[in-house]
C-alpha cells in the first residue's frame, strides 16, 4: 500500500466519522463557557460563583457543530432552489 492511499483512506474515515457525529449529535458544548451557560468568577475570598450569562451560546451551554451548520445551510438552499 502506498502512503497516499493510506492518507486518503484515513481522511475518508475521519470525514465519515465526523458526519455521523453531526447526524447523531448536532449540538456540542459551547467552547467559551465549556457547556455551563455562564462564566465562572471568584469572589474576594477566592470562592467560585456564577458570573454573567454566556453571549456565544445565549446561556444554553450548547452550540451547533460546523458540519451540521453546513448541512443545514445546504439543505435550506436546496429547498429554496427546487421549491
């Protein structure tokens, strides 16, 4: 087997795995707040307390995955063009 064949096979496996992940679980944890929905702050004594709501995920703690976002965009354009 040649190295290019292995690289292509690995790329196809990663792509199929990511597309399956986007189909099964279209939402992932927000990268900014780590899925909490808010920022963690410390008070003067060093204890953790709840901070402001996360603006990136609008306090849900979830975000749409890039692959699912691309699929939704493609499906919307396809439906608008064939409607």
